[in-house]
C-alpha cells in the first residue's frame, strides 16, 4: 500500500531540513581532535572530573566540599571529611563497576553523539 504524500506534507529541500535542525548538524569535534584531547587515561580522568564537579568536589551524600583524595588499586577516590563517604569519578554513573578504560567509554559516547550519524 502506498502512503499518501498529502498526509506527510510537501517535500522539503535539504537546506530547509538542515535549517530546522541546526543543533543536530553543527560542526563537532573531529576524531583526530578527540583522540588528541582524550589520548590517555590522565586526560580522560581530568575531563571527567571537570565535567562532574565543575566548581570542585561536592559530596554526593552531604554536599560538603572538604575532602581528601587517595588511590586504591589504580582508582582515585575522594573521601568527604564531614561524612566520610568515599566516591570515585565513575560512582553513580553508567560507568560504575565497569572494567573498560575511561577512554573507551568516552570514545563510545563520542561516536554515539556524532552528527550526522555514522550509520
């Protein structure tokens, strides 16, 4: 069965479609620029820390900002000095308890958010 074009509306020129959705097709970060920005684990951790706590660490339990920082098994933890809650960059995120490196997660997010889509 053939669809009735009058129900869909008049055909649109490609420029009109793109004008309707400028955000989707805006210029983004190229893959080489992404790999340069997030090339190693330290760069990925710094980017995630800035993204998660733009004004510095805030405890997810009590909202205090005073903390200590330590490493255990290669993971950096922040411990609140008010309530002693320990948290990491991945805690409470989709990346929590994942064995994948941060760079793999960020690359996946980059590819999923890429416009126009790769597929």
